[in-house]
C-alpha cells in the first residue's frame, strides 16, 4: 500500500489559511459564520469529508489485515513488529499532515485523529506511536524547525524515521517544566547532560526531540528543544520499562552524558521550547482522546456479540434489563466522548480556540475508557478475565489514558481555569 493512497486532488481546508494562534472574538465569529453557512447549514460532527471517510475506511482495513494478526504476539513479547512499522510508513500513516513536498500524505488534522481512532480499535499500543509521530514529532518539525532541518529530517520522519518526544524526567512529570536536563553552549555546539524518563517510541526511534534548559536561572524560559539523532555519541537509550499496558509500545529512559549537538539542531528559538511544548501537547491530547475512543470501540466490538449470543436462565445476557441499561449508558457516554473529540479536532483545524475543549475530550474519553472496559469484563464474566478473549488487553491499555499527556487532574485544572476566564 503506497502513501499515494492518501493524496487526493481536493483538500478539505485548501481555501482557508489556518492560524494556530488564539483568535480574536470577531475573527472567531466570522469563521464560524463562514463554516456554518456553507450549503445553507452546519455540518454534523460525525459527517466526514470524502478525504476523511477514505482515511477512516482504509485505516480500518489496514488495522484488521496487518495489525490484528500480530496483536497477541506483540503484547506477550513486549515488542513491536518492525515489519509492521515499515508497512505503516509505506501506507502513509506516519506523516499524515506532512506536505507531499516532504514525502507526507498532505491530509488534515481530522484525518490524523480518525486514523488514530481506527488503529486504537485494534491495538492502542500501535496507535500511540502513530499518534506521537503525527501530533507531536512531525508537527514540531513542520511548525517550528528551520528550513534546513525540514529538508533534512522531515522526509525521513514521514517515510522511515520514528520520532520520540523527550520531555518527562524522574522529577518532572505533571510539573514538566521543572526539568533538570541542561544544555551548555560550547562554541558552535550545545552539550547536553541529564536524563529523561517514560519516553515512548524510544527503542525504535531514529530521532529524538529533546527538551533541555540552557539557563536554569531563567526557569522555564531557558527550556529549548534539540533534535538529536539516535547514534549521537553521549546519548544512551535505557532498557524498555515493563508496563501494565501498551506493552508493545517501547517506553525507555534516556541518558545524556556530554552529548554534543550542533546549534543548527535547535528547533525554533532558544528559550522557546516551553511554548512549543504547551502548544503541541494541547493538540496531542485530542489524539489521546481518539485513542481512548478506539479502546472503547474495540472492547465493545468483542463484547456485544458475545452477550447477545450467551444465554443464561433462558435468555441472552443482553436481554436482562440491568445489563441492557448499563450497555445503553456506556454507548451514550461513548457518543459524548466522540463528539467532544471531533469538536476539538474541528476547532483546531479551523484555527479556533480549542484548549478547553481538548482537555474536556481527553479527560472524558480516558475516564470512560477505564470504566467501559471494566464493564465489558463484568458483562463477559469468566471469559472476559482470560487472555484469549482479548478484552483484558483493552482494560490494561485503557489505564494509561488518565495519566499520560496530562493526568485527569491536570485536565480538570485546565477546564476550571478556562471556566473562570469565561465568567
């Protein structure tokens, strides 16, 4: 399957220049009026463009055909199949928003979100690497890197290099900007010293987006992003961490011992790394929300047929009113999570403010995934507790949703902050 499959002649947002900065209220109003009056009415959130529908259906087939047969083996070995990674690059899934000029698919943010959702429906472990690649690494390079770095690395990110986003440290999790890794200027280079923790994709990554502080006395205003290749002397990738879920997604510590990086490998401006990080993580939370929606859908895909077929006391499990009501409640909440996620993705695509909505989507979807997967195991009974049936994997994979890219409490803080601003 070639990345050309994604390249359509019509782009959904081709006629609109999108700004990623917060919009003034009059600009927001004019944009909303423009998009709500096209064809005489607003478009429902679950109605997709031809491009988006093609992405959704094609990724679903890819996930069923190429990922599903490998899920159990990858989970038990805690290893990603490297041929699968290659096929994902070949399919154009690792540079969805990247311009075709740099080897990418040149599609929309919404298309990327739909792709994450569909892959998560089969294996969230595979989806998280794809999500990080698209919403964090490729976006960081596209939006903030110099033209020289784009020409050198963006085609590789779109076609063969997995990226890793190295922010977290032992002592800086939710308080991300308390990081201690330093970058000291030495002539035409920076020398990096310190360590990183919980870095997804790191075992297979070709390049790392590393956040380090050039001047600790300046606090977060010294934080700068550096692009570092895997084989750079002084960079050591630690052994994979054994996790509860997402087991085939590699998560490793990184160690920097006088790791020398040229000034030309600074992403954007020195001291602006914290701004870039905030902007990208706000967008990345929409990807995590999509991942959690996929988790819910995957668990239901396995559970609902079984509880319709399984009979006790002369009727199917689903015919018991208490079970039917629980299922109805979960389906309603899943619909809410999906609408929150699609809404925040549309807002981001149109250049409208979306931070509060992204936090709501991430919070709601991740909390729901933990609850829904537990309910699925309860409905299934003993078979749900077995490895063979598959729902227990979704149960394990769901838990990380309330933790990474901002815990549930951090999302609630963000939502509350914006609520106070609006009063």
